[in-house]
């Protein structure tokens, strides 16, 4: 009986760890990588500076139910989705790859 209880505790811990950003903590995603925001996968495909000197990024957002859309964003902007929103906190240009720090809000 003790093994079943331990397995249940481990399963609950894994569920909490694997839930993505449901706890609203910021997450930094490197360009060409994918992170998890709530039920959505978020990929960073491009970081550039626009004609006004604003640093921008393209966020590709999708879920398992068929939702898929690209968003061009700048720091401080929100991406509003059916199940919540992604706040773009920081966009950084790196030596080889840049990164975007986001926060999931339900």
C-alpha cells in the first residue's frame, strides 16, 4: 500500500512541474526554442529591430486542439488568447540567438 501512495505523490509532483507557466512565473525562451504557457506552446522564431528602433519578436503560439497563430510583439505588449494572456516582459538580442521573457496570466 505504501508504494501506491508514493506513486501518487510522485505523479502529483510531476503534474505540478509539467504544468508550464500556470503559476505566473516569468519564463525566458531562446530564439528557435519552444516553451509552455498554460495550455499553449510558445515558440520564438525571430527577433528584430523595426524602423522606429523598437525591438520586436515573433511568437508562434499553438495548442493541441488546433489553435495556431503568430504574433509580432514588443516589450510590454500582451498576447490575448482564449484561455488567458501572455505578457511580453523582455526581448533581448544575444550574440547568436536572442530571447524573450514572457509571463502567463489566466
